[in-house]
């Protein structure tokens, strides 16, 4: 009991301090600051590994490839193993190239698709307005080790995606974990 | 200006006679009130049809899926708000009474409604063959599912993966996707510019059930104010047309009838200065109207609301006869004597008008036939009442105040000038016709009583939505529903070929939802036994990272499917597919037709030829537009023939009645001139002549002949000439006012008929006055 009490008290104290100090401390760690940092990193590409955890699988399905992003709004996920696939989000559509065929989908056609694209674009390019359009954002941790939780605002998105958690340090993203309504989740780690 | 000779007509006859007449009138009114069944089905204004294609067209227009579709558009808010409004309204409409279903393009909505497809996927998917469940095929399917799992797009298919690893549900959905739907934004249908969302709803009420459609529109409006206050709502579709047209016509008919009745009443009061005289004028008209309505009810089993609306036109014509009698009788002259004196002219006027309405009564449009019967019987009764009832009621003619009328200075020059103007008009009209602008309206849709504003809105929304008019389809016939479907399935390879040749963009076969029974049984028989499938699945799973029991739901579903009965129409009851099938699989004259709409047809003639070459097939290419054009042409030809017959009867009547070729010429010339001038003016004004204009021109002929006859009767002295002139002025004013008011209507039918007759009556009066012998006397008018 006292333990709980103590913890609760400490949290309250921290919160109080934080509120009091925030206006004074211009560089306080909050979503605005995180987005500024993400927006400040140069365009480029990173290698990634993705693990898909599913009730259908006895062990996670692993894939890897290259994630590249260019301002103002293009993000490309190129899977190299085990299959060669490419997902290029640019403008208001996503181009999917797999099995030697290329298909185009309008992002706006399905809210879940639009939200997924927004989570990638918003985080990689630091576009706060885009993220806010689809998600409720909650930032935890501090500048050195932060965790941004995105929860879909729209029920038609939440049918498929329940939460996207992004971790990182300052302007560097470490992982993106997408949790699905089916109970599956896929963890993308940046190397 | 006016002076009364006698204070009032004498009631020398017993009031009992008036009592009898009024009692008869009341009895008729009661009979009418008790027995009249007012019908509002706008299908009555579609032509009767003879060939299978024509009956198909009419049944499609009346009850087909196209006629039941209501297109709902929302705009006037931002994209997000519109998408939300679309979802809310669709949700509410799907539970609303009066609607089969509503869809807004949303995938979730479709998946919910598509549960029946998921349940029956093994009977419906064309990919189901015995090879589909061998270890190598299963292996390939599972590898594909693994790739799907790893891909971000796989999320959408994840829900059914364990039940359907071979992707049969997706195969069924692909089968059903006929393309041509508008763009999706926020998961719902949007216009290309993102400013408008669309919802398609299928009403329970048939398209021409204007009352049911009006109720459905009210439901949508109410639900929209609840779901999305502040968002603009537009509704369109054939049903909306019918409901709007009815509302407009009822409103206009009531208002304009009141206006013209009021005007005529005022005119009568001004002319007679005696309420009794006005009552006497009203009696034959009332008898005519009631008798006409009762006869229409007896002949057709109901009276169409439009027919009632048109009753006003009868009013404008029938009122001429009592006026002509009362105004022609000398003050104090026994009315029976006056009736005898003008009897022959009156009889001819009545009979020629009846003959002119004959073409109407014989029309293939049931609505027009009703108008014809109403006019013929109404005019006849009004004429009889004028000739016999009025003299019976009133012994002496009432004193009519004298009115100073402007003298028609019919100088011979004016006569020739009018003839020259007529020739010029006809010449100019003939020239526009020869210059290639056909004078006829060929589009059945243009005969629609819907206001043009609504038709424009409809065209704009349809273009916005990328939904063309459903016009071309293949009709596959069979002795039973099953046989028709089998035929529809049989021609699919041909349709596929047309598709790959880009002759059509897509087709929407009812056989996708309801494959032939044999086809379904063959697919279900291809499913392996549970033990076999389990063994083969185990082989296929070897080395893949799936859990061994991951696809147990799949094995269970296949086992269930093996015991299933084939999908029937009943399987789709209560779903949008059920409603769709009801529209695409119809029974007509004891045979069944499966309809496969084609979209994106590049060249109809080319398709028709290709279909022809198939030869001996029970499937036929149907082009609704072409059929309807041909039908409209056919009806116009009929109408012209009937008009010709009417004209012939009129000439015979005149020849028999006037007994002098010169007099026949004197009577027919001004009426024919008025008719020709009216038609010429309409053509020069760029009006395309429709069946409704023909009707109106017939009325003009009737009115014109009346004037010419009244003018032609050789007058005895200036006194009588003055009375003739007064009676004609009153008759013409009442006709022109009645139809003039009607031309103010925004309903195209009422406007067309009103404007044509008002113009025609004026022109006929002018020609009669200028060309008739009584007008060429230049002595002083009655003063």
C-alpha cells in the first residue's frame, strides 16, 4: 500500500514539476520537439529487419530490406529477403510491386491503408499534422529513449490496426511496432 | 360601357327543374366521389408495347433495378465530414423501411453483407477444380499467404486467411467486381474532385410508384438531417423523377386550375352580370367533367392523377358551348328557338371536337387514351346539355349587357397579309426541317414528365460518379430461371472475348452470383474428403513456418461445403445480392430472362453484328436506347395516322353538315392555317415536337374549328353579328386564359400543351376573324 502511495505521489510530483517548468524550459521534451527533430534529419535510407508475429505462425516470419525516404512525402520500403517486393508511397497512392507485377492503390480508398501510410510518412518525415489526422499521440520517455504510441482515431482504421508504437533516440528511429486487430503484430527494427 | 336591358332573367319555369338538374349533378358527383380510383403510377404514360424487347424495356423502366436505384449525393462540407456523413447515412438507410439496401462503396459494409458469399465460396468460385487441392497447388497457395502475412497489404486479407488459404473468397469478389465504380476516398465513393460523396440506394417501391418514391425521398431527407445536419443533400434517379413530377403536376394543376377557373368566373360575371347565367354556363361543363371522369373510370378501371389535372383543359373547351348559345340568343328570344337556330353549328362544333380527340383516345399511351376518352365524352355531354338542358331550364334567353368590342377592320389587305405571313412561317419551318434539324423528339426520356432542372442534376451527378446510363445488356432466355441462368453462363466466354477485344469494358453476369446448378455441383464434388485434405495439407505445410493447426478452420469449412446444397436465389434473401438478382433474373410472358448489363460499350452496332453471328443462341443483345427511339417513332407514326383519320372524319362531318364545298373550305381554311402556323412557330422556336405537342395540336384543331364554325354561320344583320363577335371573344378569352395559365407550369408536359394550345387558339381566332365572311362586313359593330 505505501509503495503504491509513494509511487503515485512521486508521479504527481513529477507531473507538477513538469507543468511548472515546461513554459520556462523551451526545449522541453514533447511531441512538438520530437517532430522538430524528426523533421530535421536528412533524407536517406536505412536497412531494416521486420518480424511478423502471428497466431498462424509457429515462429515469426522474418524479412529484411531497405527503407528510404525523401521529402516532401515519399517513403519506399523495399523488401529484399525472402521475396523481392517494393512498396512506394508517393503523393496520394501506393505502388506495390510483387511477383513481377505492379499495382497502384489510391491511399484514400481504404482508411486503414491511408493510416498505415501516414504512420510511416509522419514518423519518418516528422509530419505532425499528418499523424494527428489519423492518430491520437502519446509520448513517453525522454529524449534519449522515447516511445511514441499512435492510436487510430477512426473506427474503420481500428478494425485493422489497433496501435503503432515507435521507439527511438532523439531524431533517430529504432523500431516501429504495428499491432493488428487480429492479435498479430509486426516489429520493424532499423539497423 | 354596358347597359342592362332587363334586371334579371325571369324564373318563369318552376324552380323544380333547377332542382332536378342540380340533384342529377349531385348524384353524378356522389357517384364520382364513391367510385373514382385515382392512380399515380407514371407507367401509364409509357406506351403499350408489342414486342418482347419493348415489353422488356417497359418492365425495366417500371420495375427494373435501374428504375429502383436512388442516387444520393452529399456535398457542402470537408472531405472528412462528408465521408463520416456517408457512413452514418448508409448505416441508417440499411435499416430503414422502404429500402432494400444502401451502399457507399465501403469495404466493411461489403464484407458484412458478403458473409453469404464467404459461406458459399466453394460453390461460387470459378477457381475450384480437383487440382486446386493437390499438395503442390496447396503449397503454392500457402507460400502466397506467407508473403501476404509479411506484407503491409496483407492486413486486409488476414481475417479470412485461416479459413480460406486458397483465396476463393477473393476469387468470388473479383467475379462480382464489374468495375466502373467511382473513386474511393476515406473508404467511400467520392466524386473525382473530392467535393461530393455518393450513396446508391435501392428502393422497395418500383420506379414509377410515385407515392412510394415520395415516401422514400422523405425517409432519406429525415435520416440525412439526423445523420449529417448542415450537409447539402441531392437526390436523383427515375423514382425521384416520378415523385417530383407528380408533386409538381399536382401542385401546378391545382393552382393553375384555380387560377383559370377564377378567371373564367370573373369573365362570365363581367359578360353576363348575372349569377344565374354563370350557373347556367357552369352546368353543362360540370356535367361533362363528371360524366367524362366516370366513363374513364369505367373504361380503364382507374383515373390517372394527370388526367384529373388535365380536366382543366376540358373546362376551357366545354365552356364555349353554353357561352355560344347564351350570347347568341337575342334578349327575350325563347332559348329553345335560339338553340334550334344555332343547333347545326353547335352540333358540328361538338362533333368535330370529339373527332379531333379520337386520335388521343386511340393512343398507345394509356394516359393519353384516358385524356382522349375524357375529352370526347366530356365535350359530347357538355354539348348535349347545352342543346337540350339549358333550353329546358330557361325559357327565355337572359339579357346580356352590351359590350363594346373593338371592330375587326378586316380590310382585304389584312387578309392577304395574314396569308403571306402564314406562307412565310411555313416556308421557314420547312427550311429548318430540310436543313437537317428533324422536327421530332426521339428520346423517350424527353417524354418524362420530370422538370428539366432535375434531369440536368441527374446527368451531372451521373457523370460525376462515372456511372453511365444502363442501356445495353444481353438477355438470355430460358423456360425456367435455371435454364436462363445456364444460358447466361454459357455466353460468358463470348463476353470475355468482347472484353479482351475492348469492345466492352465490363459485364455484370447474374451467373456470377448464381452459377448453373450443374456447375456448382461439379465444384462441390471437386472438394476432397476431410482426411484426404488434412493429409495433403500436412504435406504442403512441410518446411513452412505455419503452425500445424493454423488451417483447421479451412479443413472444417471444406468439409461443411461438401455437404452444402447449391446456392439458390433464396440463399441471397435479405441481402443486396438478393435485390440485385431479382432485378437481373425476371419472368416475362411465361419465360425467364437473365440480364447481363454491359458497360463501356464502344460500338453497339458492332456488338449487335457479333451477337447476330452467334446465331441460334437464346441470348439477345438489347439496346434500350435504340428500342425506345424506335418505339417513340412508332407511336408518333401511330399518332399521325390516327390524327389523319380524325381529320378525315372531321372533313366528312363538315361536308355532311354544311352541304357545300365552299363552306367546308371557309371553315377548314382558318383552322388549318392556325394549326400550320402554330406548328411552324413551335419549330422555328427550336421546340422538338413530341407526342404531347401532337395532342396539343389536336386540341388546337378542335378549338380552331369551333371558332371557324361560329364565325362562318351566316349572321342575320348587325345585331346578331355583334352577338357572335361577343360570344367568340368570351370563348377565345376563356380558352386562351385556361391554356395560358397552364403554360406557366414548370412541368414540361403541362407547359408544352398549355403554350401550344394558347398560341394555337390565338392564331385560329385571328385567322377565323380575318378570313371569315362575317368579319369582312365592315358595318358598325354592335354598340
